[in-house]
C-alpha cells in the first residue's frame, strides 16, 4: 500500500464536519486521525492522517487540506516549500539538500508557508480519533 500524509486545518466547531468530509473523500490507511491543536491558539486545529494513495478519491477534497511530510523523531510536519524556506534562512539564502537540518528546533511543529513566508505552528495532540 502506498500512503500519503495529509493535514486538513479546521476549527473546533467544525471538527466533526471535517472528519466526515475526510472519511467521505479518502480511504484512510490506518483508520486514525490525529487532531493537533495550535498551542498558541486552541481555536486552530490540524487533522493529520494517512490515506491509501492507490485508492480513488471519492468526494470533494476537504477545504484547507495540504500534502505534507513528517520527521518522525521530532514529530515535525512540514511541506517541502517550508523545509526549503528554513534551510535558506539558516544557510545564507542557499537551498542545499545536504544541509544538516536542526530538527530539534522544530519539535512538535507544523511548518508551512504562505504569502507572508514561513509559518511555524507549535502543536500538541488534542485527540486521536479511531474510525
């Protein structure tokens, strides 16, 4: 089975609806959704889950969903753009795939980019939903 890690951002008031949208759209690889809470703002949640990427998508993709990667040792969730942004910041503006990434600085974080640049979201587990 080929899997892909996704996160869908949600508000607490929409969490049940978000979970429903995720399960209608995707075949979850491990039947779990990890709900992460922004430690600076508990009104911002991120649902993290693995999908079976070999299965067909069966509904509209939930809003605010992105494909991500995870560094297991530090529980860092990141996009490739965010990783490149961090490396450039730490390496005099140069992106270098051999640059030793200081993962410990980004423990329990989500790293994404937006129009303002790098966004570091410190997280903690809110709940784990088993489907």
